[in-house]
C-alpha cells in the first residue's frame, strides 16, 4: 500500500493583456481595443472511493494546470486555462512541505480542495481608457500561478481498528469475520500495510474493520513500523485491543496492554480517549485456559471478550458488541453534528492590509494586493510604472513605507521584485503626467517620473 507521496503542483499563469488600437480606414481616432488575458487553471484534488493508494502519484510527481490565453486586438479576450484534477483516496491529508501548513483534509467522498491557484489574466489597454486618458499605451502581464511542493498521506478510514503486538492473531481474526484475505504467518510483522474487511451482521448492519500493522514499544518514536502504523489508527472510532491470551511469545498480556496504550497516548491525545474493547485471543490453546482466570480477574470492570480467531469462538458476540458501540457513537455524532468542526479545506483567501518590515537594510512589503500589482506590471513601460505608483499609493503602501522610515534611494521588496523607493513632496497628478509626456523626450520623462515619487525597477 503506497500511502505517502511528495509531489509538485503549479497553477497556470494568467494570460497577458493586449496593447492594441483600432485602425479601420474610416474610423478616425478609433481608440484602444486590446483584450484581457485569460485566467490560469488551478490544480484541484478530489477524494474518491475508486482510488485506494497514492501509487500513481509516486510515478507522476509534477502536476501543472493550463495557462490562460493572451488577449488580442478588437477586445478579444484570451481563453481560461484548463484546471488539472487529481484523484486521491478518501482520507488523504495534504500539507505544504515548505510551510508545514495543512491545506486539505479530504475525509469525505467527493470533497475537493484547490491546492495551487491559477493566476488572473492581465488587463488589455482598453480597460485603462477614461475620459481624460484616451490613448493608454499600457497593459498588464498575467499573474503567475501558485507553485507548491506537497506531502500527501492517506489516513485509513475505518470504523474499527484491530491493534496489538505482532503475532497476537489480528489478521486471523479479520479473515474469520470478513471476506478479507490478509497474509497470515507465524513470524512478527507479517502485516506490513493495513488490511480492510467489511463485517456484515445483518441487513443494513455492517462496519469496516481494519487489521493494522503490529505495534512494539517505542513506536511513537519510529520503532518498528512506528508512525506508519499510528497514522492509520487516528480515524478509527473504536479499537479492538487484541492480546495473546495464551502468551505464545512468552510476553505477559497485561504488560502488552500497558505498553500499547502508552504508545497510543504518546502519539495523540485523541487516541488516548478512543474507546477500546479488550480481546483475549487464542482461547483454543491449552495455555490460554491456564491464563484466563488471572487475566479476567485483572481486567474486571472493563469490556473484555474471550475469542479464538481460528475456531471462531466468541467472535459473533464480539462483533455485535462492537457494532452496538458504533451505533451509540454515531447517534451522539448525529445529535451534535451542528457543533462539529468542518473538515480542513484550503480556501482561496488573500491577506488584506499592508505590513512593512526591515531586514538587512531592505524594506519588505507584505501585501498580496501589492505583490500582484507589481508582478503584473510591465516594468519596461513608463506609463505602466507610473500607474503602478498610483496603485501603490492608493493601497497605502507608500504611506506605510514612509511610516517605517524608508528614504529616497532605499531598496524595497514586494514579493520577489526589488524596487528603488522615491517619494517626492508633491507627486504628479494624472494631468501633469500627460502634459510632461507631451513636452519632454521619453528619456527625460523617465527621470521626471522618478523624481515625482514613482517606484521603478532597480
């Protein structure tokens, strides 16, 4: 069972806007008509019961969504990029490797999560036309899509989990009560990956039972199968703690019970409170008959069943009690469903506000809106840079930089782009800028823009 994988995903880049003007023979001063770029596609994960492992993601580790099309003249907009959908087993968690953030917990069939968002398309120059700005020679570039490295883990979804030391008879028990055919042998760690079986007690009465790999002392620190085992126990509602009543391996069953419970508690607080039914297995062996009086006396007051996975003794009563406990827990869950926590899903939320910090002489601006504005600006275009300065001013970025102590010539960083900060006392108005464009050469106009408070590429 391949239940852990690391992959790389990337949302599609947005398409670039178009810079174009109408040029029909009989339409004087036709004006701008550049279209917008299309939105990039996103990478979307979906949980499905048709997939049981992550083996496909082991062999195909890169998933890219489609890029948005570029805008064209005559206000023709680019096509949106195609989303990429990846099917994963139910119970898959998705974490960002770099930040450790939990992006999604797909615990229900059909649940989806956007893990790499596509970039928005850039605006064409037709979008910038106003009553005073009739011939905008500016467009926006498409926003790059998000790129992430993800770690996926499958957490087994089962109603009942069989836990215990190796060779206590968990696989034999599962094979007797269900149609599952786990590997059975007389040596430790026969089961290297979880096995699932459906136990049917009657019409509409069934439950999923998981035979989980054997635990040993120190499992929460990685001993034996360690985390690979404990990860699958987390989602089970009820544990059947299987003990070797015959002590075939020479261990004391009561000490085994203490050791396994200690490992469960060390791994997770939730596991420490998961209900348990103690199962004294191998009752068909003569040594079990000698041990049972002592064991039953020590475990009095706790739910205990004496069974034999080979002969089937006591298994029907055990399964019916386990199902009764599950029905009680489901009823409680249904009654408190309004207060239950929603599954963790990655939401397309952007940080608001502007935060400025200083590191090694560089002023870093933390703002999603500012980062997007900068990355979509065509820095080689004077008008685009000037419009960027206006947008940053309206967002409060210039004011925040001044408040943080930024001075003329200081380096500021917005996203991955570094700019040189310049803020005059009297920034040019829109009309002043257009007048300066008509009266000065282009090279001189660039200098005027920088003196008036523009933020230009370094």
